[in-house]
C-alpha cells in the first residue's frame, strides 16, 4: 500500500486572505489544529480606512475595491504573531492558502525583480509599495462591469456559450470583465502591468518570491479559462483585452507545488528551506476541501461576508445561474456553487436596526417568531445582489392568512415595513428559501443527504435550526467556522504528499483513517426539521420565487 502518511512532527500552514481579515491555521500530521492567528483589516490596520475590508467608491456606480498593500501588511503581521507565539516554523513542511475569489492584483512592469530580491531585514510592506500599477484591487463585491460582461458574452456567442466554455456566464465580479474595464478605462495601467494575479496567486507569489500560477479552480472564476481543457480560452482572452495571456502566465493544478518557500521567509522567520508552497486557490474551494466534502449528496452552506452553497459533482452541467469550478482536490471532478453578496453585512444591518445591535437579541427574536413568519417575505439587498442579479433595495410582501397548507385564494400585498421581530425572521428565512430554490433549480441534491454549515454565522445555532427546518436535512458543523484556512492547511499537506509521490493522490486516502479524532471531523449540530414544516416551507419558497421574478 502506498505510503499516504505524513512525517510525524511535521506541520502544515494554511492562510485565508478574505474580504475582512487574513487568517492562519496550522495543522499537525494528524490534522489537529495546533495554532491559529487572525488580522482583522478594519480594526487592526485602520490606516487603510476600510469598512468591512473594502472601499466603496462613490464616484463609480457599484465599484468596490480593497487596498492591495493592506493584504501585504496583514501577511507581515500574521507571520510576526505566529513567530511571537513560538511556532516552530522549521517544522512547517508545506504552506497553502485561500483567497477571496475573483479579486485581482496588477503588478507593475519590473516587479518580478522586486519580488525575487526581498530584503529579509525588512517587512514586505516596506519593499512592495511601488510594485503595483493600481493601488486598489477590484474585488468580488464590485458590480461596475456590466458592459464588459455583455462584450465578453457577445464575443463568445452568448451567456450559455460562455457558461459551457468557462463554467459560468459572465458576472460583474469575475476577473475577466474586471480586467476589460481597466483596459478600457485606464489603458496606461493595463500597459504598465506585467502580471495580473488573483488574490490567491498574489499571496502565493509573495511566498515563493516570483509570480505564482493561477490554479485551475480559482482560474475558473475569471470567465477566461476553458473549463474542459483547463487552459486559457483564446476566444475569451481576445474578447477581454489584447496581450492578456502573457500577463496571466501559465495555469496550474491547485494541488501542485508553486515552488519552495522564498529565502526571504527562511531568513526572516526560520522556515525550513525545503518548505513547499502549494498553489493557493479560492476561499470557497478551500472550504470544500476543509469540510472534507467528498459525497455528491452533501451540500455545504457558508455564511460569511458572502453566503455560498456548494457541493461536488462528476460532470460539468452548464447553467445560466451558479458556477462550476474544477474540484481543487479531485482532478476529475467539479465543484458547483451558488453565491450571494448580501450575507453577513446585510444580516448585521438588520441586527443593528431591529435587534439593538446584539446577536443575543437577534436570536431571541428569531426564536420568538413563528416558522413561516406568518407569510411575510423579504428581499434585503444592501449591495447589488448576485443571485438574482438585482440592484440595491428592500422589498417586503405579506401573504395574508398563510398557514402553510395552501397558497390558494391568499391576498398578497407589498408593504413598506415589518415589525422588527418579523424583519429578523424574514432576512434569515428569505436567504435560506432562496438558497433552497436556486439549489434545486441548479440541480444540487434536494434534499441534501447532509448539510455542512461553515462561516461566521454557522456558530449561531438559531440560524442552523432554520437551515434544518427549511432544507429538511441534518446540519453538521466543523470544530471552527473558518474552514477556508483549515482547508488550505489540509491542501498544503495534500500537495506535499502528491509532490512526494510524483503524481496526484486522492485527498481522502490521506485523512480517512484520522478523520474521527481530528479537527476535520464534522459533528451533528441540528437534526432535520419536521417533514410537514419542510413541505410548508416549499410552498413559501414557491411564492418567494414568484415575487423574485417580478423584481
Ligand atoms: O464571489 C464569491 C464566490 O464566487 C465570494 O464567495 C468570494 O469568494 C468571497 F470572498
């Protein structure tokens, strides 16, 4: 039997560079968490003046960006904190990471020379201040590229053709439309850029001291990669901007090694010079790895700054909704995903407005209001929504006398507000009903065999109970809500093993015998809701979709 074991005593470091923070998780060879760190951008790097990790550019409709150097400084800070925690960097056999998907970094001409000659006596921040042709990176919350989406879809033969080719129709947040917008509106930036990275490959580039490849999985979030060939699509590249392939560099499988860690980190933090940097990938793909999602009937729900629903599948079935990415830990399979922009920030707004800015009060109100909310349905779009693609706005409807038995003969009204307790329930039920409806329409398992919840709000048992009632499935959680950095550490170990073996190794063969007693173990949090209630929610879901189609 091939040796799938990891050297005892070795450590694996995973990062998650997300919208609001940079997190780190260190796993030992038995996949137990031995160290974690976090830098919250707003509170710990206040000089960048971000709110929720971003800058909303009021001068351009829908433009949302993040300071690139903030991510650099956060990496300095997290590594310094891990050093102060006496983490033995010399034991770290491999590193990998997770980056918010679709975000882009524009490296100025000549920056590869800066990257390859970093001075270990200085922080990264002091040396990269002049490395980027734009100081603020477009990120996944941006919705300013509708025209560019139309251009790219038109050039390839339409939305469905683009979905067949790349795994998704064009989306405003996807990197291809973002690059096209910069090419069109800031041509001098585009011409002075020698490399365009995703957030994932950007952070990997820092670790290897040269431009790291974009991986096949995160690369599928760009509307630029042929998902079957796992290669750049010439027609999509040409529809985006001239000479783009040279600026993107080569793609690579997510499990492959980007390179040995750069000497900068060996000398500054005493990493072992043989420590391997495994390609980074997107945050949701890393969560899929961290949740050890390997059964097609399972569904993950991630409740974070974005809310996502994702699972695995053997085939790529093109659709106009949702996204298909190559599975980062299975070279044959795919990941399917739905994404919502109005996640935790929208829930926080309603907590602040209706529940005294307190989650305790929020949960109380959720518990005190009846399932089905007396037929009250709300759509809460603090930001331009991705699914469905709808502008900022709030819409509320009542179904008079709805008890869940029938929709016949009910009077429905659009109203201007709900009482605070009903508003709290409406924002939770509304998002979950939408997830169930779009997941079923996207061909995801219905009902799911298991739901594994992750992300900040997965620590809220009141919300988990609503998931169980609306989907009719048992809801599981993992030890910690930040499954993306956990998944990145797991992928670091996986990449290390594949590298030693010299070929791909199914990730499950690495952890199957250790799962039970490791930090990867999923535990039942809430049992499935009662079947009658699940079918009543199906009626309310049907009505919600009818209203959604009128917005
Ligand atoms: O746009 C998304 C996925 O398509 C979001 O989940 C981002 O990855 C969040 F960082």
